[in-house]
């Protein structure tokens, strides 16, 4: 009985760590994408103001 609970506890902790790593990766990629979008927007805004 104790072996099974130990296995489940280790599996549960491993799952939590995996979800944490995945969440961190998603937020990092999202932040990177947001910065790229902002840079493109700034480029087009600057380009339009130079044309006028």
C-alpha cells in the first residue's frame, strides 16, 4: 500500500513540475511574440509618419 502511495506522490509532483515548466514556456513565448508584434507596429507607424 505504501509503495503505491509513494509512486502516486512522485508522479503527482512530476506532473506539477511538468505543468509549471510548460506554463513558463508558454508565457515566455507569448511575451516574445508580443514584443515582435509591438516592433512591427512601431515600424509601420514610423513608416506612415515619414510618408506624410
